[in-house]
C-alpha cells in the first residue's frame, strides 16, 4: 500500500472514531439532561434524546443502581416502545375536578390505561409535577395498575417519596401511591420505609409513609410486627411530624399484642367518639384475648354511649370465640332494656362467630342460642334470626 493510501486510510478511520466519540458524547449529554431536568426542560431534553436514541444503552441503564438514571431510562424506553399510546394520553383533553384541579380526562377512566402506560405515569409523577395536578392523578392511575403481578417498580416510587430534593407534589404523590397500593409485597423494603418515616419532616408525606409501613408490616411475622409497633410507639420524631392519631392508626392496622395495648389505651384516653369507635373497630381485628376483654368492657355497660356499644359488639363478632364472649353476647341479646339494634347486632355476632368457631366451642355456643330462643319475650325477628343459626349448626354436632 502506498504512503498516500495509508495516510488516507488513517484519516478515514480517525474521522470515524471521532464521529463515534462525538455521537457518544452527544448521547451521554442528552441522557444526563433527561436525568436532571424536570418540567418543560425535561420534555425538551426527552425529545432531543429520542431523535437519536441508544436503545442498548437504555436497556443497560434500566437496571442501574442509581434510581434517577433507572427511572429516566425506563421512561425513555417507554416512549420508544409506546409513543403512539403516550402521545394519545398526553394530548387528551383536561377536565376540572370538584376541587378545581385540571387533570387529564383519562384519570377519570382508568380503562384507557394498561401496563404499557406505566413509564409515562412515572414521568408525570417525577418529571412533570411542577405547578399542576398531574402528579397526584398519575399516582392514582398507578394505584389502579398496582396488582400483585404488576411491573411497577416500587423501589422507584419509594425513592420519589423520600428524596428531599424533589418537589413536594412529586414526593406527596409517590407517598400516596405507596399508601394506597395495598396488595404489593414490600417486606424487603420495610426497613427503608421505616427509616424514611423517621427522617420525614412533612406531615402529609409522613402520614402516607406510615400507612405504607402498616400495610407492609401487617403481613410480616408476629415478631417483626411487634418490633415495628415498638419502634413507631417510641419515636418522638414520627409522633411530632405525623401526629399521634396517624401513629396510632398505623399501629392499629399492624395488629398484635403490643398494638392491642396501644389502641386500648388510646380508646380509653380519647375524648372523640369518632376516634373511640375507630379504636374499637381496630380492636375487633386484633384477635387477642386483651382486645376481646376491652371490647366487652364497652359492649356490656349501659352507661357507655350506644354507638360505642354497637361498635364493640361488632368487634366481638370478629374476635376469636370464647365462653366469655358467648356469655356477653347472650346477655346483650336477651336484655329487654337495650335497643332492638343492639340485640339484633348481638345475634348477628353469634351468626358470624358460628362460621369460624372451633369444634370444641360449638356446644357452648349452641347452649347460648337455645337458651335465647326459649325466652318468652323474644321479638319475632330476633327469633327468626336465631332459628336460622341453630338450623345451620345441626350438621356440625
């Protein structure tokens, strides 16, 4: 090969390398702009990147340890794969909500969405929440898509909620998603959620994260639940930010022995009938002997507000049956000085308990029902309800 041809070949190769390097630099700059930008700046950076995308690089970055980069890659891949669907959604008309907010019309009809919509919804929560209501509505749309097998990346949503550098609408919306998407398995993220609640300074975000903690912890082992309740109860920071009501409600949702003690104390000290009724309802779901004891303390005395008595009776219907519960419900059902609503609720509780009772307690329950049925002053409707339960119990014996 002549010297002239060799030189020409060298310059061609060099030019190609330089062009490739320039393309890589441009791609990197455009992608990093997508990672950093929000609002209109993000839309401009996104559109610039999509003119010369690098799909292979995006797929690699979609599993990046940095969640900002991971989210940007997933959003951009969504546009590459589903641009027609995304453009249809973002060009949809906006409608006014009752509060005066302007939201996309499809947020009122989630049937227009699918799992293909998820990257765009990330974008609306994370990148386009400045000065509008898109973030909250997009979070609500994500909730509608958040079944157990949904491909939503909860690690991205948690990071959105706890990143103090993000706009509050983004953080609050992501936390709202975490609170309301109950069916998700997040036990591996429980420690991260607890740390986030401890560090949170915004009341609304803290309350949502607390709910997410409760929804996650209630599916954990009994030992883990007890540890979480202990941590929530002793945290002055969480109580100061979210408020005692939020903390106790979260603890009540988790359940367990320590939660029973916390909620029972709260019911006894609260001046609010609404909060007392909530507490009695929560105790009905605890399944502990102490919860049943507290419920009977509110169900039996006539001096207690009737609304609280009714809530306690309903709580007993969800408790684990014991001879003491059977005796209490029988006393309420046969007490003529009580309202028909209370007496009927007691029999209804017998009805619900009969469906979950252990075989060892069937004779005791049957004895209470039979003695009630033989009462001369029994109302016709109450007698009919008792007959129905007794008849259904015959095959059990």
